[in-house]
């Protein structure tokens, strides 16, 4: 039982590292794009580019799985909550609370991190929990 917990903790730690790196990429792109686009267009463009990078980092490093077109097509769904929360958060923080446009995306991004991890793990690794194990015949490997 200790072994799966160590593996899950490793995934969480790697996901956090990828998240920090992805946030740095997003934020750098956001600041650069903000010089030529309104803040919302810069936010949406930067998040799209960063999401593509996040897909490959999470496949190869976090979850150590091969990227496929199916996973690539499903991966944006894992970021829907992140996308919605950060977009609404950026708008609310900038428009209603007068938070600086350069800081608002960082604050808004914090709320979606746990949900994004759980959904990313599910899309990139598939279901490997008690429900799947119960449907496998004794002596049959899941691999």
C-alpha cells in the first residue's frame, strides 16, 4: 500500500513543477502579448500556447505516458475548469476589484490547480482505481 502512495506523491510533485513552469511560460507570454493586444486577448492566447506545452510536459515527465492524438484532443477538457475560473477571475479582479492586469492572472490561477491535476491524471493515465480492478478477472494483468 505504501508504493502507490509514493507514486501518487511523485505525480503530484511533478505536476506542481510543471505547473510552476507552465505558469512562468503563460505569464511571460501574457506580458509580451499584452503589449500588442488587450489584456483579455493576451490572456486567452497565452493560455492556449501554454496548454500545448503543458500537455507534452505532463505526458513525458509527470505521468510518463506516450502522447496520443486522443489524449491531445481530450487534454484541453482537463483545463476547462482552469480556463473558466482563471478567465472569470481575471475579469472580476481587473474590472470589479481594480487588481493590476499584470497580477490578476496569477491570483486567478490558484483556485483551479487541484481540479486540473485530478482531471489531467484521469485523461493521461486513464482509470486505474478500485472500479477497474473489480471488473478484471483474477490473474489478469492490467498492463
